[in-house]
């Protein structure tokens, strides 16, 4: 039976490219057949796997320019049942798609908020008067382009190929090394690996955050990332996401997590996993690697 993988759609998004690369990796490793299932939002992508509608989900978690994808973190915390199977880092190349002949006629630019932010400097330089309108995904932005030379959209080269839309300018991201980290999640236990992700809340007492962090310092466990997010219970009430350079299968790490549970209010461990570090090849409009 084919493995079903949810991702942010429609076809042409960077999330779909990440899903294709992951599916190709599975095919090479295990011969596993896969089917991709586009979803209208990141939250619905995660809920689809949490509710058992699909086997796995591929979602963006962090961009090198704009930082964390907060809807992914917030939804993962709220669901509390998903485990990270693997991570994948995807280089991102943003392009301006339009039926316009030059940028001078463009008055509106549509795209996902992350893409708009990744190209903020370029937009301020070349389209300083254009209205920027967010859409649920970069591909969703393309519906506004047909026969309208006053409108542009920021999307991928693959989207331009799939929907046969001209690329007016590329690359337009402000930094050339723009990349996004994706997580592959499912209801299955994490397989283990050199990276571990978790989140916790603390009691509202002096030193409440220092004690959990000291747990890792005392055992020489390196934290590669820490980020706070509002719990949405009250103003000033936060939860903390942490990435560790550690494997939960290690007994030292297990002891640290047991101690961490004693020094936190709520602890959720999303698992240990490996990161696909091989630079991915370009994915064409047919979903094939070039």
C-alpha cells in the first residue's frame, strides 16, 4: 500500500518539492510507493496526519531568513501527538511571476507571508509602491495573474513551469543562501537520530527557565535552538521549543529528560531524527529530479 504524505498545496509549493524529495528518498531506501496529498494550510496538513487521514506530513518549520514558521510550532504543540521522523533542508529560490512585460506596470504582488518577507528588500527596491497581499500559499497567489499585467506573484520556478506563467525576475530573495527546514511527522514513534526536538512550559516562579536549561548544561548536551511562543492562555505566559544535538536513545539523554520533566509544568518530546543534508536537485513540473 502506498504511503500517503500531506503537504501545503496546491501543486507547485516549496512544501510539495520537499515532499517529492522525501518520497524519492524513501523509494531509494526502501522501495516504498507514495502518494502526495495537498492541503489548503499548514495547520490542516498537520491535522490530517494527527487524525489518521494520511500517514505522514511534510511541513516547513524554519527559514534561514525569516526564522521559525510559527503556525507549525503552535499547531504541533496543540496537537501533542505527532513525532518527527526526519528533517529536510531545502534551498529556496523565489521568483516574480507575472503576465507583465516589465515591473513598471505591477501594482499588486501576491504570495505567502513567508515569501513576501524573504523578498522584502527586493520589493522595496524594485516595487516600492506595490501593494503586498498575503495568500495561503505561494501557488494560491497565481490565480490572480491571468491576463492582468498589473499583478505579480512570488512563487517557485516549478510553479511557473506547471502553470505556464512567465518569470519576470529571479532570484528575488534578499539572501542567496535562502533555505527552509522541513519536518516529516507522523503518529509513529520517532526512529532516533542526532537531533531531538521538544517543548515545555514552566511554573511561574523565579528561576523557572534556568533550571530546565541547566539540566542539559550539567550533562554536556548542546542546545542548537531555543525559542519562546505564547501559550495563548494569558499575556506573558510562554512555552519554549528546544532543539538538542542529542539522541533520545542515549541513556544520558533519557536521564536528562526525566529530570527535565521534574522541572517543567508540561513537557512534550517530539522525537529524535536525522536531517537529510544532501543538496536536493531541481524538481521539474512532472515531479522528476533534474
